[in-house]
């Protein structure tokens, strides 16, 4: 097989995979979404029926190909999840990231690890012979590439958790001011949270929506706020929950605490924006460096190496 034929086969393989993924996306079901406190009550209900309902609803929004592969990999994913030492960390990151697609459960996360690792390994075993790489590197290269694919879900989940935490801090910088205005207008804190929760918002408002739903059911504001802080896992959320819990349990004015927290949230927002700006600047430098380094090698190092070899 000549290199041209191998290239054509590789392009055909990638094109066929693209057609398969496009075809599978046609089977995605988009159910009608509910909004408001009723949805939040259903999301926090812990009965077996409610848990199964949420699992089926998430499954309905998954393409048919993903559902088929998930069923095939479920047993292996459950086994891997029970043996892998980082299960607790994965569960915590899933909660922080609010179970981002397509990681609807711990087993789904490990099923994705198996799928990505196996797919990239098989892809390497197909590509390397087509381009006539030495036989001795086929298996080591396939294992290395498969390990890279195995780690892709970890990177994706960490990024999703970090992004959601940054979004929570960003929204708190403005939502706490609105809470303070509601309280200054004469509303109780619980009523202020409910007023804020009924309006559209980001992840922090979504967390407050769950707090309001729990308060409507139990009449307790302390435990839902503490659970919210543990789910979000950012220092500002812990401070907000502890300040409110202290006021609820010991009495006092909550308005000064809300205003002080809003100021602190804006300070944290500035820090987040600075860090994001530095990270974006670094990401812009990396591609430029990747282009400059080969140019330096070609124009400087290569002529010197050729000259040295010719004078041996």
C-alpha cells in the first residue's frame, strides 16, 4: 500500500465517523423543560422514584449512539468506578460542576474514559500501519495514545467544575446586591431569596432556587444554605452561608452582612478576571511559540547540523 492510498483511507475513516456522529445526533429527544420552584423541588427529591425519573430524563436527552455505547460499557464502568482510587474526587467534581453533559453519573464518567481510551488506541493501530511506521512502535504508541484518551474526561470535568465556580463568584458579585436591596425594602431573607430565585439567572441563582424550594417544604433555611455551600465549594459561598446561619440562629441584622459580602464578591470577581486574563494571555502565547520554534529549528539549527555532518 502506497502512502497516497493510506491517506485516502484515513480521510475516508474520519469522514465515515463524522457521518455516523451526525446521524446519531438526529435521535436526540428534546423534552419540554419546566422552570420555577416546581422543577427545583423535583431535582432535590431523594426518593427512588424521583432519582429514576431524573436518570431517565437525562437519558432521553442523550443521542442514540451514546445510549447504545453506554449500555455496552456500563458493567465495565461500574467495575472501574468501584476499583479506581479517585472515585471520591470524581463525585465531588461532578457535584461542583452540576453533572455537566455527558457526565450524568459516576458510571457514565468512567464509561467515557473507557470509550475514549479504547477508541484512540484502535485509531492508532489503524493509522500507524497505513503510514508504514515501524511495527515495534505500534503497541507502545497505541497504549500511549489510549492513555491520553483515558485522561480526556478528567481534564474536561476539571475545566467544567472550575468554570462553574468562576461563574458562581461572578454572579454572586451582583446577586448579593439584589438580595441586600430586597432586605432593605422590608422583605425577610427567605422571601428575598425566593424573589431572586423566581427570576432567570446563572448557577448561583439556580442554587438559591433549590434553597427556596427546600425552604418551602421544610421551613428551614440553615440546612439548605449549608448544603448549597458544600455543592458550590467556593470560599465566598461558605462565608455567605455561615453569615446567614449565624444571623438566623443568634439574631441580628442580615443587611450589613449582605452588603459586606457583596463588596467582597466584587473583589473576588476582580481576582477571577485578572487570573482569567493572565490565562488567556498565556494561551495566546503557546500557539505563537509553537510556530516560532519550528521556524528557528529550520533556519538556525538545521543548517548548523547539516554543516557539522558534512564536515565529519
